[in-house]
């Protein structure tokens, strides 16, 4: 398998160089873009395996770039890791709602950035390891937690968890993409579709109920403060 190709989009030259250096040190091919327009042109010519995308870009900003990448059939499935300012929870939520898979805050540690990219590439099946190839007929095992999609069943240490239909759908949505951060709105869409009459805070209540039923495996559902939730498979 060829080395993954990463598109690094950042208007500040020093930060862009730091991003590129950290990723090239892992043996990955990196193409750099200083503007959103240049990033879209590059992705249209040759879709990358992953995009590291700054939110605060001149002209076409990161949110607009993210939406356009998700709207294109050529780049719809490309993982997007966004860079955002420390503590800007609103930016994080907006980026994830626009289609980003994960985020790294600035200032960032290069090793952490590389680890996040590595995890996203692994989930997408671009590091020689299989991606998410779990079948619907086979149980998914995560330590003491077992999920059986086709039977709509979940068990902990061999005992049925007794999940409601909504709780099971939430668990399944999270477990399909381990490590991915889901905003409350994204989880609501997964559970109820875009036409819904419930609020995003109802997700917190449902997560609390799900965790209680998972017992010692409640740690699988991680809270990302101010943003939403993700599933931990390790």
C-alpha cells in the first residue's frame, strides 16, 4: 500500500510547516495549501486520504471547505481533521456539524497531531490495517461489551444489557466509528433523522441511561466536554 497522502490546509506558513513536518516524519506524503480555494482545487485533482483543515482561513473559511468536501462525491468519505483555537467550543461544534471527523486544538503537540491522524487513517483502512469491516451478522467485541447489530442486542460480560431501541441505536452509531467525535445534533440525526421534535440536550439524558446499563463498560462512552460524545474501543 502506498504511503497515505495528507492535504494540510493552513494559512499561517509557520504552523503549516510544523504540520507538514510532523506528518512527513511518519512517512506520509503531504501536500500543502494556504487557502480554502487551493485546498478544494487540490482535492478535486487528486482526492487525499485525509485532510488537516484549519478553520480560520482567509476567503473561503474552513467550515465552507469542509461542507464542499462533504458535498462532492470524490471527497465525501475523506476523513477531515480540523485545527481550531484552544477553548473555542463553538468552533469545534460547528466544524463537527459541518462534517469534520475529529479536531486538534492550537497550540498542538506534533506527536498528538500525528497520533490523531494515524487513528483516523487506520479507521479509514489506509495504514495497511483493515478499516471498519465489522459485519452486521457477527458480534462486535469490545472487552466485556458485545454488540450484535442484526439482532439488536448488546451484552456486558455475557449478560443482556436490556437496552431500549433508542439506546441501542445510539450505541451502534457510536461503535461504528470508534474514536470519532459526534456532536449532540449528529447523534439526534442518527437516532431520529433531520425531522425531529426533541432537543439536543435529550441526548445527555439518553447517554446517562445507556451508561448505567453498560455497567463497567460505561467507560466506552466518552464525554468530549462542550462538544458531544465518542466511543472508545481501547
